[in-house]
C-alpha cells in the first residue's frame, strides 16, 4: 500500500484543481458547444497530464498544408507534440504519421494497439463525429458512427491513457456501480461500444472528486479501474468496496 505523505499544501492544491475540473465537466453536461468542449478538454489534460506549453503544439505554418477539421487543427496546434496524452495503449495519429484523407474524405486518426480496429473522422467540418471500423481493421469497408465527436474522443483518450501510482481494480456489482457514479459522474459522452453486436460490452469513462475511472460493462458484469493523483482521493472507496473484493490496488 502506498502511503506517500502528501503535505497539506499539496492536498489543498489538488482539491482546488479537481474542483475546477469538476466545474468544467458540469458545464459540459449542460452545454455541448465547441468552446465548452475545448475548455473541458483543456481542464482534463492539465489536471491529469500537466501544464501545456507553447512548445507542445505545432505552429500554424507546420499545419498549413494539411486538410483538417477545426477540432483536429486546434488539438495539433495546442498539444499535438504531447503524444503521450492520447496515445499509449492505443495510437492517436501524430502530425508526422497522419495520412491524407482516403477516397471517402476520412482521416484515420486512431488505431487499437494491435491494429484490430481503427477510428476515422471527416477531414472537414468543426468537430465531426467519430467512425469505428469493424474488427477486420476496416478492410472490408464496414464502419459505424460511435455517437461521439472528435473533441469528445480526445477527452476519453486523455482519461484512458492517464497513469498514476495510486490505483485499484475490482469486479463490482450493479449497486456498487450506482453508488460509485453518484460520487464520480460519467463523462457526458457516449461510451466506447463493441463493434460486433454479439459482444455485449462497452467502456464508460468517469471523472470527479480527483478520481478518474473506466468501467467495462460486460453485459451487466462490471470491472472498475480507478486511479487518482493521491491516495487520499481513494480512501472513501474502502466503505464501498470491501478489501477482499479488490483484485489489485495501490492506495
């Protein structure tokens, strides 16, 4: 169990920053405008991955020849060189590896780590919707809309790729999930679905109170992966999930 001693000033700063993030996400739940999504994404990145500096983005001149939707151009110019924010377990296309739009006008922007499936987005528009290939990697032309926009995918990837030394993994009951989400709300974005309807699972993303989590919904069986920047943000989980129920934990 990690018991690294957080001083009071550090805890106070974390609480303040977490409260600012929660406020940005509450606004997102009420307003899905482009500007509100940008603010929520910036808050997520800064809290979980650190400050973004001008050197982390590409200059306008470096992007001038690329046909990009507004949201992707903004991302590359703001944090495009911080590839670890949205890549790791999966791969979000960097500027250097972004291919030109295919014959359908789509940019291939994300790949599962074994290349089993991919995500594309229109090369035009403001914040276009994401399309996912089938599990043949899209070679047979089968794609479906995931119900999320590009900025919303970036928010989820920011959570999906975040790492912390304070974490826990547990299989939980539906009642425990309800109690957890009462404290740590779901990002107001469509979950990641399985492409094949024969596979009944989805991945939901949850952020709040200095905690982030993914929940794998396996047709009513739930696996919770939870992390935080300090062990203090996870202490309340002892009352919700008994010690013997955790598969692994470091807090």
